[in-house]
C-alpha cells in the first residue's frame, strides 16, 4: 500500500512532467494518508497559484477582480498557511506565501516572506525573482537590481528577469543598459510579448515609429495570435498617419480577439478611410457585442449626423432621424454625458430657427453643467444666444472661450471672430 511519501514523490514527478491535474490528485492522496505532511500542503498551494483562474487576473486592480479569482487565491493561500502552521520555518512555504501576497498586490507583505525564504535558501531562484519584483513595486530599486542580477546569475536564460532588470535600470536612470536588457529578454525568448509592448511604448514616446513598427511586426511573426501586439501596431501606424496599415492591423485583431472595442477601432479607421458603409457595419457589430455600451451608438450618431453627405432633402431628414435615434439610445445607456448632450444640442442648433436655437441653448447649458471645461459647448451656446438676441450673454460666453483656449487654435480664432461680430451689434 502506497504511503504518504510515495504519493508525494509521485506528485513531484507529475509536476516535473507538467501533468498538473494528476499532480493535484496525488498531493491530495498524500494529505489523506498523512494530514500533517507540511510539504504536501505547501507544494499543492503552489500549484493552485499556477491555475489560470489566478494568473489570468493577477496584477489587476482589486475592484476589477472576479469572485472566481478571489476564491482560487484564497484556496491556494489557505493550503500554504496550513503548511506553515505545521512547519513555521518551511522555506518553500515562505517563498510560496510571498508569491501569493505578490499576486494579491500586497507587495510589502510579499517582501517579508520572500526575504525569509532567500535568507534560508539562497539557491531558491523563483523567490529571488519575486523578491525583486516586490522591491521594484515598493520603490526599492537598488535591492530590486541585486535580486534580478542574482536570478540571472543562477539562470542566465531567465528572460523575465532580463525584462525586470531592464525596467529597474531605466528607473535608476540607466536607459541604454535598461533597453539592452529588455531586448535581451527577446533574444532569449522571442515569444515574450511584454518586451515587445514595452519597446513599442518606448518607440512611441520617442517618435521612432518606424523602428517600433519593425519590432512589433517581428513580434507578430513569432506570436501571430497576440492581440496586444496588434494594438501596439495600430498605434504606431497611426502615429505615422498611415491609416491603411492601421486598418489592416485592426482587421487582423478581429480574427484573434474581435470584441466590441476592436470593432469600434475598425469603424473609426474605416471612417477615416472614407468607407462609411463599412464603418456603419463595424459600429453596429460593436453595439451587438456590447449592448449596454453607449459608445457604438454615439459613433453611429456622429456618422449619420455629421459624416454622411445626403443626396437630397429627403435623405437628409432620414439621416438626421437616424442620428437623433442613435444619440438618444446612447443617452439612455450613458445617462448624463457631456459628449451626447453636446451632440444633441448641435443637431437642434442646425435647424437654424430662433426657437430651435433657444432650445439648443438650454441643452448646451446642460452640457456645460456636466463639463465646465467644454469650450465647444460654450462657443456654440454663444452662437445660439446671439441668434436669439441675447447679445450680452453671448459676449460673456465667447470671452470665456477666448480666455480658456490656446491662442491660435481654431476655437480661439472662431471666438475672436464672433466677439468682433457681437461688438458691431452694440
């Protein structure tokens, strides 16, 4: 009959073969055979921390975490805690407990456990790695660098340590050395997406758009199913004002992810390319995928009310009705929203009558209440007030526009022209 140690040895062998579900079963058998076997609790807790339910949400804001993540982390940490109750000086127990605290973004708590682990066993590479991360997150860059270099000393092919060291060095002001380390992570593992994304952001900030595009495309050659790389490629192409290449990348994202935000991006790029029908189709698909999101309806309103050029009066009325319906649906979903309120007011103002401008003025005032910095609404309110004969109030609003906008900007110049017109009416 198999003993607890037999089951434990079997579990470890299964872990080495990456047969995790079978290993979990073996660990549980070890615990059933010996309920005070600390090694089994700690090692099982470590495997539970590797579950997708934990790692998929690790590092996310606590307010965004699912109940599944919370329960999975609680279960894993509970196993480790029990192991530490049975063996308070369990070195791996301290290391895994530190990892659990790190996954829960309790970085200071992680430091305490991980320091105990590496003090007891300097060869525990994963503890040094996580301790370096914890030092980084708590702002201790000097000690973070020491830990990252310790990891690379023990494992020169630890690509995540190269990436982490690069971030640390950049924080320490060693930009060139830091970037070299991040690129070294890619030399070791050309499939490591975080390094591509970091470098893409660096190239965007430094306006080296072509170099960034080249690197991201190299990343997509290795990891063609990574949506985040396509997102970075879209930004780099748009920074080069190359809508065609950006649209091509956005369409590829639909094949690998295809959520509502992706369809919104495609819609915006189709619109920029002049393909109104395709933009409309993309926005409608976004609304279908995210029926409670207001943005697709707002963009449809903009498309119908601003972009479409009607062939005749009948068409114009039809598109205005579609625009109004889309804006109202967006408002129904979003509640009080400056952009939507401003758009509805603009529609009313375009009617051109004194009565319509009076109604629009009230709507622009409501928009300004939602966003006091909304200078577009402030300028349009001034136009409406001028139309209804309230020149004094119009003058005050337009002077506010001039005072709040950058000299030389379109809105600043429009404000000056309107103020000149109003001054002649005194």
